[in-house]
C-alpha cells in the first residue's frame, strides 16, 4: 500500500472533490482525509466501503490495478460510444480523449 495516499488523492481529484467533500463520503473529517493522502494514516475498511458505494475503485486504491469493467455493467449508450471510439483513427481517439478530459474538468469545477 505504498502509494495508497497518492491514489486516494488522484481519485478525489478525478471526481473533482475537495478533501472535505471526499472525506464526507467516507464518513471522516477533512483532516483525516489529508492524513490518508499524505500517508500519515491508513484508512479503515468502513471508509473504503463507503467510497466504493459512491463508485470509487477500491481495488485500484489498494493495489494500483483497476477493477476490470464488466461489459454487462455498461448501458447501451456507453457500449455505443466504445464501439464508435474503436473505429476511429489513433489521432481521432487522442483528440476525443482530450475532449472528454477537458469536459470532465469543466464539470468538476
């Protein structure tokens, strides 16, 4: 769990949440969140379970390996996006990925 704190911070920022808001999801105070992210403290299982309930990939937090996405968990619209994405050139895939990243950052603000 060497990089648990860094991965926690990464997931929090990906969701566009402050330490206070992310901590609230886990049922802890913002100062505890800061200590988790700095590696000063290790979170308890109930905190991780609460994060998981909000869609945070806890396997990734603990191991650095993403949980494989199950095809049946995707909606029809999500499957369609993936099929169309795969038919694009590499250059167009890169452009679309950058657009999606920019859009997600705008939403998080």
